[in-house]
């Protein structure tokens, strides 16, 4: 994993916790929590720190997570595509949120 991340692992904070603990810690740090969802609003540059919550490619996010976020963002898709790979979607959403 370290090699695949090309060193970003040492520069980007990574938090691995159960959802309830992770969301509590992010809220304490004043993050706005946004879920990546098909049909979510197109992202706009964020004025406050954002925690982007990504689900897995098959099942997406759990109802518990969906109920504990401030909103949802998504990528408008054209043509017959139904979704994107989670890594590609995360890259696009993070770019849009931080530009």
C-alpha cells in the first residue's frame, strides 16, 4: 500500500475507526461530512474542512453512515455509464472540493 500511494500516505491523515467514533472525531475537528452518492449534488469548492465518505463499489454506504452525514455529493454521468470506480470517483470529488 505504501508503494502504491507514492509517499502520500505520510502526508495525508488516515483515520481507521468504526463509523460512530470516526464521525464523532471528525465533527469535533469541525469537519463537514459529505457522502459520495450516485445522484448527489455536483461538488463545489468547500469553504470548511470536509470529510468525504466513500462506500464500496458494490453496496455503497450503509444506512447508518447515510444518516450521519451533512449532505451528499456526486458526479454527473453522461451516456450509459451507471457509476465510476471508487478510486476514480474519489479523485474527481476531491479535486472538485479542493480547487
